[in-house]
């Protein structure tokens, strides 16, 4: 059976990074019979220029039909003044919403060759491999009421509401436990049950889900603020961290900085399994469109390539190929080849295409 991929390169360095993934897909089809069928679409500013929308209905249909979506990056100064509803980010938000991508996976991996470039002590991060599983469609970013009300005495009140229902916690916990089974089999759940009712419920539902279906996995609970401290103090203690939308947003950004450049960080967003057990999924680098370096052929394609490795692993269960691709990235870094953003003394500086070619060769 064919494996269908929709490529949405987007704006800025998105297309430059995606070009390197296209080479890998072509190689896997030609040399390894991978059977990928790819289609292409527009998203962000480039879609706005062509259709007046951040993603066209036709491309949304393609995204819903594909096994997986590979997304580059969107945005840039050219579109800073376009109307809010059609701003470039609206394309990504629409994809997340319509594909119902409730689980955001952010790995923080420290490649040995880059450990000394970390802002922390190298021994703290060398060999680091954590996976943060962030709930993406609920919590305080979406809960109602959400408003600013005028209290009439010269005072206003800003209101956001943290809301979580049992099913939302169950399904994100399920994703975390299942992923842990493919790793070191350990989950740390983070909330603030000491001060938040939604935290009390989170803790209960994760505990019950664990007891019911995943008791083989090691489960630990940590208050989210203490978790932030532990992430910086001793990050290697963690395997999978599962947490809500707000804490996950912050903790994953903290974890990201343990590992070095934005140009290295992949991510995945997964939906619920359908009748055939297939999850909708979107894979994208953490970085944006980097207008400051776009068009120069110097962007680091590793975040995009590592996002494709996640796609192989999570959408197609091509675990050996995903491992090989990640190993190739590590090898190329070991050999001293670097794009400008991760350049270090004694290394050889290359552009986007040369980095992609080196990884493919490895
Ligand atoms: P950014 O991630 O695009 O860039 C931040 C800095 O990191 C820049 O100096 C850039 O040159 C560097 N950088 C990022 N990725 C790199 C790579 N692969 N290789 C080498 N250097 C890299 O974030 P910024 O500058 O805040 O936003 C630029 C545009 O991207 C804005 O329009 C923003 O809205 C959009 N954006 C889009 C995202 C997405 O598509 N998911 C996420 C974040 C921002
Ligand atoms: Mg963030």
C-alpha cells in the first residue's frame, strides 16, 4: 500500500529545508522501495499570495486525506500587515484544528558532537534524550470564559479559564504511555495539583489510566514548577514528560535550549487513531521561517530532516529507517560538518544543500 505524504513547505527557509527532505524521500523510493506518494501544497504567506487564504480548501482536503503532513514554516515581514484571519499562522492553526492534533511531541536530544555547545555543563546534557508530550488543543489557551471585562471603576479584569475533561487527559496520557513503551518505559506527569483543580483531576486521571492499561510503564508525578527546575538541574533523569498545554509550552521551550540551536529541533503533532488505528499527524521543525537568512541557502535543514525521521517512526512505523536517519545526522555532526547556526571551531561550514547531501550520503 502506498504511503501518502502532503508536503507544505510554506515560506522563508521552509522550502529550502523541505528540499533536503525531498531528496531523502526520492532516495527511499528509488533505492529502498519505500513507496511514498507525495503531493504538494501551499501554506502561510505563499498560500495567501496565491489564494488569499493561509491555506486553500483544496489543500486542506489533501491534508485530511494524507497519511501525514510535512510542514516547513510560515510567516515573514511581507505578510505582517495582512488581515488577522488570513495571517500566515492561521494556516497552521487551521491544520491543527481540522486534523484534531491534540498531542504535541517535542524531543530534546543532545547530539554528542554538540554537547560542548550547550549553555549547560556538557556532562549534564551529553546523551540527553527526552520526549515532552504536550496537550495541544485544551487547557487555558482555549477554555471559556476568555475575555477582558470592564469593572467600571477604572479597573479591568483579564480572564482565561483552565478547563480539562477526563477524556482529554486520558487520551494524552495514553499517547505518553504508548510512546514510553518504545523508549525507556518511564513517564513523568507534571501539573500543579497543589493549587489547581484541573491539576488534581489531571493527576487522578493519569494515575487511573496508568493503573487500567499501562501498569507496566514506570509512572512518576512532579509539580510542574519543580519539574522546570529538575529539567535544568538534571535533565537526563527524564524519559517521557506528559503535561498540559500551558506548562508544556514553557517546559518544551526550556528543554529545547538544553540542546542548542533552533535549527536542530523537530516536532510532531498527532491526532486520535481512526478505525484502522491510523493517526492523523503533522511534522514540523520548531523554528520559524527565519526571514533574516531566507533565500541564502545557509539554513540548517536538520530540524526538518529530524521531523521527517519522526514521521517515519510515528506515522509509518518505519523504526529502522528512522533510527538510520537519526544516526546519519549524528554521524555528520561527528564528522565536523556544520551549518552556520551550529558552527564551532575546527569544523567545516556548509550550506543547506551540502548538509542535506552529507546526511543522505551517511
Ligand atoms: P525563527 O525561528 O524564524 O528565527 C529565529 C532565529 O533563529 C533567527 O535568527 C533565524 O535565523 C534562526 N534560525 C531559525 N531556524 C534556523 C535554521 N533552520 N537554521 C539556521 N538558523 C535558524 O523565529 P522568528 O525570527 O521569531 O520568526 C520569523 C517568522 O517566522 C515570523 O513571521 C514568525 O511569525 C514565524 N514563525 C513561524 C513558525 C512556524 O511556522 N511554525 C514558528 C515560529 C515563528
Ligand atoms: Mg512556545
